[in-house]
């Protein structure tokens, strides 16, 4: 199909040899249409790249002035600040947002993508779920020429435009700081290494150990999810290690805060017994006792930069296909949780 010509219900009806009314009802999940017919319609819709027409009025100008956003969760202060950045730029440029979240599930992410595609968003900004592997569910956007920008959790396949921080460098900075404090046995508590951000932070951790002649011990790598339960189980795993680590790089501030609580309940002193560095500079990092050393990078900036590049592309001012990777600033903020004074 040429990308200019919209596929219609009539085209689908013709291919399936059924009436346009049946196609229309099937798309609306009408009880009068059999499951089998609905399945045939759905498969043909995918094959032909049909988009349901929610916005017939806007069809003539082919623009809905909406931008779709897919995030992996909503209860993180980092994501909230990214959304604030996207919203600020979009509103000023006269675009509405449709925000969806995948709850860390690729299945839900794909459903969100499909939904936003059918709502005919002009562009999409997305951060990937834990178990996302491959970007096939974003292909319909690419085929229709709808620009997509990924941020933070991305797949750096060279084709997509991404807004990221240098996660390898951040992992290195965090671990290097612990080594400078005199730590010799440093653990890394992190999440799924299939996700770019955690794999890269872990690589930075390994590089710092290597550069200082410290061995990498796979028993000191603890992988779990970012929930409270996951954090408690990671902390309990650390407590079983013999000898105990004297430093830990934890790739999420919330997880770090939960781990600190568990360690203190077991009589450990922070930073004297275990020095800790977190990641994200979430509000919680200042509230825990001792305050948490962490990596700071601005979600607000990340959101604004993603939205600015997307809208610039839509308005013909810039072309995102010429810029694959946009790296934003990050820094280590040193607080008491890591200062051994060594």
C-alpha cells in the first residue's frame, strides 16, 4: 500500500468478500458478528494497515494535533518529571497528549501502541517495558511516516531516535566513587539486564572494577524487579553474602531506600559497614537517613528534549531521522550514605 492512500473499510470488505457493514460491526466488536469473522477482519486490518477513523473531520488535513506517550509506569517521580517536560513543550506548541502506561508488560505496551495508532496520533514518545524485546509493535507508525522518539529505556538499534543519558559512564562514576571511599567488595543490585539502562549501568560497574584491578564476582550481582518486595529480597540476599560487601551500587533510589531500611533493621551501619550509591535522584534520596548519594539527571529536560525534537520534526523545522542519539547531562551527587571518609 502506498503510504499516502488510507486503507478504507471498503478495501477490507472487498478483500474478505463481505459487506462493509460487517467489517464496521466487526471492528466495533458487535455481538452479531461471529468470532471467526472478527478474527479474519482483525488479521486483514493488520495486514493492510487500516486505521479506524475516529477523526473524520481532521482527515482532510491529516493531522489530529495529538501526541501519544507510552511510559512503563506512572508511580515514579522520574517519569512524572518527564511527563511534565513533554506536557510543557506540547501545550505551548498546541498539541494534546494521550498518555498510556504499560505496567512493565510488553503485551500491554503493544496494545497501547495499537490503540494510539488507531487514534491517529501525529507522533509518539515512548519508554520501553521490562520485557520488551524488539520494536515490531512500533512498525505501523514507521510505515505510515508517524515519527517515534524513545527515551531513557530504549533499544539502540541505530534506526530509532533516542533521548538517553550515558548509563555506562554513570555506572562507572557510581562504582568509582565507592572504590575511592576504600570499598573493595562492591555489590551491584539491579534489574533485568535485558533492558538497556540496567545492562549499561552494570557494564560501567564492571569497567570501574576492572580499571582498579578488582575482580568481578558474579555472586555480588543481584537482579530483581524494582518493587518493594524485590528490594527486600535483594537486601536479604546481600545479608547472606560471606563476607559482606563493603559497598553497593543500586540502580534505583527507591530500591536503595528499601535496602537501607532492611540493613539498618539487621544492625548494619551506613556508610561505616556498607556504603551505598543509588540512581535517579528521586525525592526519597534526600528523605532517607543517611541521605543517599545518587546519580542525578533531569527527567524534565529529557521530556522537553524528546517533545521538542518530535514537534520540530512534525512542523518540518528539523528531521529526527538525522539524529539517532541525543545524550543529556548526568552527574553524581555525593551525600552521606557513601562517605566512608577513606
